[in-house]
């Protein structure tokens, strides 16, 4: 309901709640945190009760230092990688911004900086980019079901392109989707949505993200996409019935 200018909703009707419902119901023990920044998202799922393994990927060197420090509290249950994920293994430019959370492998547009001053460019550097499929293979996790979170400031398509094999073992993908260009050459919601559907996922939840603070326009949303056959089987097991 609306009251005093605030929208009040039940906690169950949030991405945060749906995420943990999927992780719990589908028995996920491995989570990939792509675009981890300083570990905020990983800390949130820990607070919500996740006790399995987390693999965090963050190319921003300064943010990575904080990420490693935060991950130490979970010991061997949390591994960190100071790399970006993309479509191929290579060196690539990285655009560090005033607010590290807005940094990307893509350059922020001038209109993005006007909307959000923390997206202002402060440094251009070279980083290592790896394919997620290659990393998972090297770690010996090729057959383990997992939950994949992607928050890479416009670089989502490239992450998915480098994760074709990993997606086959992925229960759900939580991903930031853009409705308007915010970075040079970024892919917008329709193409990323199509890629996920083509890979066997179905939209389970969409939540409002960043909006133009000076106007009515919605710029980004956060989506949760779940592999339907895995969810149906998990639901059937939960209710003690045969899966369709």
C-alpha cells in the first residue's frame, strides 16, 4: 500500500526473498557472484542464511582488496578472483569510476554521469578477462548445480557468452538489465532476456532498479530467471508428488 509517500510491501514479495526461496528449494550449495564489488551482495545472502560456497569475481583492484577482507570471515567457503568475466580470455580496458560500483569494462556515457555523478570516470586501466566456462572447468566444478548473479554495468551479454557450458548447470540467474544506454556498446534488456530464454530460463521475478532521479524514466531493473524443469522438480519433491 501507499502511505506518507512510501510503498509498503510484504517481505516475501521482494527479489531478496525470491532468491532465497529458489536457492533453498533447489538445494543450491554454490553461488557465483559476478561483479562482486566489495562483497555487499554476498554478505546479504549470508545474512539471509546461505551457508554454501561463494565464488566472487571483481576486476576493480581497490574494491577487490575490500572484497577479500570481507570474504575472510567465511574462510574456505568464499573464494575471490581479481578478474572480469567475458566472452573470451584476454586483456581488456577497464573504466574505473568515482564510485567503484559503477566501474565497467565499458565506458560510461556522459548522460549517465549527469544522472549519477558517481559514474564519473577517474581511471582507465588494463585488466584480465576470463571466460566463466574456463574458470569453472579449472576449479573442477563443471557438474555442480549453481546460482549465478551478474551485475557488470552493461557487460552482461559478454559474461553470458563466455558461460554457455556453465549455464547448463545453472539453476537460476539473477541479473541487472538496462532499459536505456548507460555505457558505450552495452546490450539492453530485450537481447539479454532473449539470451536467457534461449538458454532455458524463464523469468520468475523483476524488481525496479535505478531510475532517472530527475524524471519518470526507469533505467534498470533486476531480474531473476529460473530453469523451469529444475524448479518443477524441486517443487514436486517439496510437496511429495511426482514431477510432471
